[in-house]
């Protein structure tokens, strides 16, 4: 059971701007109706025909009052874009909660998954249900918000373990079995593949462990002085002979500028590796992915460019846990990038994706050592 | 005159898996004419080489195995495409079979089990 975030609700939440308001709508449900809604273990919001919250149940109310009446559900949930007008921004067009509401207006109860980022930077996955009810001659929607973040995390981890790790482990095992029936003088390349596979497996599991620790707030950084260009070259060399480089090239920009800074090499390498992998998978065939770095004031900036341009639907959901263009349950990449960079390295991740320039991810980390997780 | 070997393409984004299948297939005296690392290559190589069988992973970058299967079957209705998957009980596997895949093979099988599957697919009685 999850109560609303403290920054999301209060006694004097202002109504969201944008859209029409039926100022005459008053939730008529009393007594038994509200008692039943209050008894629910998850936040329930009743919204009117204008999508305005007219009742919030006990779990949704942090202050015990009716202060949540008036805004839209994005305001109540503390969505980071609600301040621009819940339901009016481009992000709202791909919001699972709004999708559930739109579908429920058709008359049937619906359920959708909503990946939300709060103003405080938390990433929450909700299973949103929207159920139309008719009370006193008026149509209302009862919207439930079940926090499924833990289940979402487990689903992603399960996929990473049960698919990605097993996929590679099956390959290594198969090669080991084949080696046993291969003449000794022909085992050379098999041995090389087995070794590289075992090494990749170890790295894959270690990367997942790092992300899990980061999500729990238990990641401890190992800080030391690093050279930006040397770090970039180290990441680039990991992709030598990689499958993703068969039809694409990975290069370091000629104007990449070196510089010394203090950070965690393992975590920053993991961040850059994920961005490079995503760029290589997104880049059109025959094109080049370019890595760059250089100082910018009191920060070191790393850039990963690929000529492809992402759709608005992808870009708006890019850093949400669980979202992936690579299939259900796979999406730890950019979410982990943002988590590790911003919460642990005290840096910033940005993306610009537009024709004809392509897509550039920028990772900005401070020159000085981060002093601990942000926001914990 | 020697018999013409049956021709195969392997498509999987994991190099170790491709190598396992290549060795198993070649030990059955079959010819691997190409290896693809993503769905785009799989379709391209199929058009170019028109193998007897394409073994294709379901989960690949740039174009999924399901997408590649549909594209190949639309152009080559007689194509024999066997899907490779880590898990059997998924909607994706079911859709692929319904779309016309000749079957599927679990990648977690032992080498001997993979060999038996390849023999069944290729209609070979045993290694020659």
C-alpha cells in the first residue's frame, strides 16, 4: 500500500490550469459510498466529466482533509509535468493514466500501466484502473492507482536474468559441450569464445547488481581521479569486434578533449556503455556512432551521438523504468543511466533528438567528487 | 557425384549462440551459408541466399524475429523458418507459429538435444 507522495498533495493544492472546469460538479457520494472508497488500501480518486478530482479517499489524502479536490490526478500524484497542466502536455499524450481515463469514457472499466516521474525525481509505476459509475444522474470515473514499481522492477530483473543471462550462459555451455568433442588442435577459437562469454556473463550480472543496489540506495562509490578521453577510449574498446559493430562504426570525435576529474570509473563506464549500446542499436546501418568529451565549466561532459532520430513517443518515455523500445520488460538501460548519473554521480543526463542532426545523449558529471546519493 | 548439402542461415544477435548452432549444423554435414546478427540482416541474407532453412532468434535488435518472419513469408511463402527462443510459452512464440514458422527450438537445450532438433527439421537420419 502506498500513500500519495508528500509533495503531491496538501491542504491547499491549486486547481490545474488548462481545460474547462465544471464548477458546479460536486461529488454527491456520501456515507456508504465514501466509507467503501475510504476502506480501499490504494489511492482512489473520483473525477468528474472535466477530469477534475472531486473526491480522494483516505489513502490518497495525507492531511485528512479534502484538499485534493479541484486539481487533476497528475497534481495529486505529484507528476513532474503536472505543473504545466495535467492532460495538456505532450507527455500526457503517452500517459497510461490518461489512456485509461479516455478509454473508460467509452463506458467500460479499463486498466493501463502508467510510468510516472514525480517532481522529486522518483520513478513510480502504477497500474491505473478507471471505472465509470453513475451517481445522481451524472457520470463519474473512479480511478485507482496501484503502485506496481516493485513488480515492475522484478519483471525487468527477471527478464535480464532469465533471458539475457540465460541466453549467454546457454551459448557458453553449448560451446563447452562442443569443445569436449573437438580435436585439441581445433579448440583454440572455442576457448577464446568460452572465455569471452564467461567474462561477458560476469559483467552482465555485475551491471544488474549495480543497478539493483542503486535503486535500493545502497550503492557505494569508489572515487578516483580519471582522464575523460582515456575513459571514453576504454568504453569504446569494449565494443571492438562486437556484434553491434558489424554494420555500424563506433569512433571517438577528433575534437574530444581530455581532462582530469574525480568520479567512480565503474559506474560512469556502465552509464556510457549503456548509452553506446543503445546508440549502436538505434543507428541506421552503415552509419557512425560518435563519442565525445570535454570540460564545460566545473563539469566534464560526455556525448554519444547517433544519426538516428527517435520518435516523440519514445523520447517522452525514455528515462522511465520499464520503458523500452526493445520489448516488454526490458528498459533498464536509460532509466539506470539517469538514476546512476543524477542520484549517485551528482550529474545530469540530457538528450536532444531532431532532424537532421540525429540524437545526442549528454552526460554531465561534476569535476569534484560526489559526496553521496542525492535525495536519499 | 556427391549429394548437394542442404543450406542453412543462422540469425541470432548472440555470437556464442550462433557458433553453437553453426557447429551443430556443420557436424550434420549441412552448409551454413550465412550468419545474421539482427533481423534486418536475416531478411537481407534470406533474399540473397534463399536457404533451405532459416534458424532465427525471436529477440533481435533493428528488426525482431517475428517481424523478419512475416516479411520473409510475405515474399517467400514456401520459406522454412524455425524460431529460436529461450522460453517456449510466450505469446510471441505462438504468434510466430501461427504466422507460419515451421516450429521453434529452445536455445537452452543441450548440444545433443539441439542436434536432434536440427535433424528433425532438416530431415536427416543421422550424421554422415
